[in-house]
């Protein structure tokens, strides 16, 4: 406290000896002069700017008339998407939605007709293009923050400078339109239609009549796409499939496996037999796919003995287990018709058959297969419907041809001379095979 009193006393001594910079008298400073106290303080200025979207700006830099109200357009035409694109001053690109004519009555003797005025709902103010009027002979004068139209030596006030823009005086002009467009706003009605579970229009009218809802433009409510889709009917598909007339007239069979986990007893496959007439099925477990023939004979004896009928037709896929010679011969001996399902496509059926003969498909080219048996190697190349075989053991080549002949209708064309138009080079003495 002692130091504070000393500092305060020092300031009082300085004031007593100093001269005021304002009145040049001793005993005080300029900041303490009583007549200058009103100049000191903090001033707050609050400006509220309200943008009038209906105002018109007299623009000397814009090359077209622009409005933001579709109601004022006369003889308007709707524009297609991106037919007219305008670039604003901030670089933003907007698309005009319509074009028409607007009549502005400035005074009793002056009337402005804005031809080709584009409707752009995104603009804040309407714009009058001064260059367009200048091109047709109008004369304007800008003097002391006022904008004038000059006609026959007389001037007509159009606008006044306001916040850096010349605004058309609202008290001096009248905008005329021959008719007003009806604003079609169905959003409220559509929302309530969806909220109420897509009820009918008649039901919504009753709710409006009872004052339970307040909805406008209900008579012209557009069609609801969801309602139309939900009420659409589709003609039934007439099935052409027909079940067998009696028991064991048609038996369906198929083999499933190998399974990833073996069942007890080492079973990795199972075969099914289903009667087409009764839809009753049997399942037999197998350790190998080749047991299909044995299981069929077992099934045939069981069902024919219990039912007292004969199996007439057996339908299966084109798996090797059903195409063996002993299986086909057994069916012929017992007058059982064998039917095979159509192959899905040539390449898929070929792939299934080739894999059944222990060929392995190449990972990089799906048309190349390889089979290795000891020191013997066979390459099979499929090109459209031609098969090219390359081997290092003649007997293995003959066995492969014989196996393929049982599955496909084939014709041996002998040694190949060309592949894809390129001649094949052979030198058996040096065991060389290549392409020239």
C-alpha cells in the first residue's frame, strides 16, 4: 500500500507541474479536460439489410433480362434442361427454366417491355439489362446517384443508387400481367396420402370435408406411382410340366459329393432316387461315385418288391456314373428308358466330362487341360469345337481318344499342320515340337 500511495502522489505532482496540451494551463492533462469528455467512448452501429426479391436492378454489365418470379412472365415458354445456362458474377452457373415477356410501366408516358426475359429462381433480385435497351436506341443518363431515361429531350427517373446498385424505384413503376398462374403445390396432399397408408382420394376428401385434414388442390392430385404398382395384376404362368401317371413310371436320380466331412463309415457321397408321381425319395450313402450303379440295383429290387410295379424310366444328368457301359447295358436288358438332362452349354458339359477323366484345367488359360500319369503327359487344347491333343506316349493318346469318343461325336483329322494359321514344326529325331 505504501508503494501505491507514493505512485499516486507522484502522478499528482506531475499533473500540477505539466501544461495541458489543449488549453495550455497547468494542473491537468488533455485527457482530463472536461469539455473533451464527450468525444471519448465506443460507438456501436447495427445495420440490418433486408433484400427485396421483387426489386429490379438496372445493370449496365448484364447481357440479358432476368427475373425470379414466374408469375410475371407473359407468353412464356418452358426451357429444356441446360438449354440456357447463365454464369453469375461469383462464377456460379445456373440454368434458366423459362423465357417470356414482362411489361414495366414506369410512368404514364414510359413503358418498358422486357423481351426474352429468363426465369431463374436462384437469383436474389430481378435484373434489367441496360445494354439490350441501348442496342434498340434507348438513351440513359446517370447523374448524382440517379438513373434517368431520356426521351425526346425530357428525362424520366428510373432508379436511385442504393448500396452500390441502381434500383428501379418501386413507387414509380407498375408491373402488369394479364393473368396469374395457379401455383400447383401437391406436396402437402402427397405427404398425407403416404402417411395415411396410401388411402384413396375419395377417403381423403371425406377427411377434408369433416375438417380432420386441411389439404388444398386435392382434386388435381397426381397419380401415386406406388399405388399403381401395388394394384397392378399379372397373368398367371400356365405350367406345362406334367407328373408321371403312376408309381415308378419316372425316377429322378442324382449324386451329391464329395463332401468336405466324411460321415461315419467313410461315406463321402450320397445318391438320391425320387419317384415323380408320389414325390417320395430314397437316399443311399456311398464311399465312391462309382457305386451309383450298385445302389441303383439295390433301390430297384427294394421298390419293385414293395410296390409291385416296374421302373419304366430313369432320368439323370450326364455324369460319368450314369454313362458307364454296364449301367447302360443293364437299363437296356430290363427295358428301362434312360433319359439325360440337356447340358447347360457345350463348354460347361465338356469341362465336366474332361475333369471326370482326371484332366486338370490350366489356371491361366481355361481352354488348356493337362493329365499326368507317371512319366506320361497329355495336353488337351479346346478351340471352339476343335480338340488338339499333345502327348509323349502314344498309348495314352489312344486311350484319351477312345474315352472322348464315348461322350462326343468326334472325327479324327490326324496330325495337325496349322494352329490359328501358324504352321506346326516337328523334328522327331530331336524331340522338338514348335511353331514356325
